[in-house]
C-alpha cells in the first residue's frame, strides 16, 4: 500500500507528526535512520518520502545517520520517488556555511562569519573581530555549541576548558554578535514552500531555542514571565525571496531564523530543514503547522496514486 514514509532519527520528534498524519487518516511509516540495510538493486516502495534528518543527530548517538540518510535519498531519487526535503535540502541542514551561501545568493544579509578548522585558525579568526562574537558549530541544531565572547582571550580560555565541545565536522563558525533591542529572535515557518507563521523566541536565557515540546526548553521568559515561544503578527522583508530560495534548493518544509539589530536591520542566520513546532504557542494562536504539513503530505501522496496521464 502506498504510504508516507518519514526518514528520521528521533522517535520523540517523529511522534507528533505521526499522530497528525494518523488523525488525517493518512497511512505512514517511520524509517529510523540510526541503522539500516539498503540493497541498491531493490526497488523502493511506493508513496511519498519525507526526510526529517537532523544536524544534531550525533548528540543522540546517531553520528552516521546523516550519511546513511544521504545514501537512502540517493537511492530514492534514482528511482524517481517523490521525496520531500531530499538530498539538496539535507546538504543545507548539515552545513551552516551552505545555508549562508544560499541566503546570500538571494540577497539576504548574514552576520559576518568566519569558518575555521583547527585551534590555531580559530584563535586567529577570533582576533579579526573588533567587537563581541559568538561561536557555533557548522553542523548543529538546538543551539549546539553557541557561546558569546567579548575577546579572543576569552575564547582561548574556553577552548582550553572542559566545557568546549569540538564540532562533529571539525568546522567552527565565528560570527559577529547581533545586538537586538530586545532579547528576541523570530523564526519563520514554511510548509509546502510557503510562509505559514512567525514565532517569537526569547533569548534571555541563552541560545538554545528548539521549539519542540520534547526539547524541554523553559516555558517562560526570564524578563517578563511571558511564554518563551509566541506566534506573532509581524511584518518582515523578503517573504517572496525566502520562498524562492527554498524552492531553488528543493526545500518544502523549513524554519528560518532572523534577528533585527538596534537600527532595525534584519539578519538571517539559520535555516532549520528539520523544523519542529511548539504546541503551546500554536494552541494560543489557533494554528497548527503539523495539520498544514499533513494536508501537504496527503496531497503529495494522492498525486503518487493518481499520476498524470502521459500525453506524449
């Protein structure tokens, strides 16, 4: 039977999506990518394949899941299966450098960033920043490795401490710190390649901003006691260009993070291909990204069952 196959490595993140698909009476199956067996001469099953591979997979002991997923996606795409967030999207998920290049190609402003590999190169890069900067892992999620520093000396002390966790791909990013007038960033959610809503996330307690219920990030803001995640009516520039950028990279589902500085300048600094949603914020706003995603995936599944006639 044709169904929706979801490639993932985190049961906790997969469960809400599976629930939404089943509530919509859509047949689905999870493919856990922590391990597997792939006979390249076999033909893939029918249906729609949705990749939810995460750049933070290694933090859950699934270091090789992205590589295995890349192999499976190559196999599926060779057989012309309908793949949502396929190989091109996976490349963006696994590299912030690739994300920044994609954003700059479409005219978005990205904070000044230096990619460095090796301790000496990292410290040399830090000395080129005249003001505060942050570090982050090139392959990361959930705010992995993000720290704020005021000087190269402070970074050197951190690198020498037990608190430093080397990036899994060896590439550390140093990025100019963007001072916002209030401690908030905005996350723009896209489903079926179209903007769905904007989520405000409080940063006063740090840079770990995964909105998924399973991430267990604090429910309240540190400053005013309001909810940490709030869906807002917020105008932002470049909506059509964001959609065009996602389309150019074959990305149908994503969360894009932006920040405004004290002068109102907008910077885009993260693309979450494996995006998650906050149920409390959605309930308050009366909107559900998972429901929208189920409608989209259901429509794609219907197309595979009713292919267009060949008029050639």
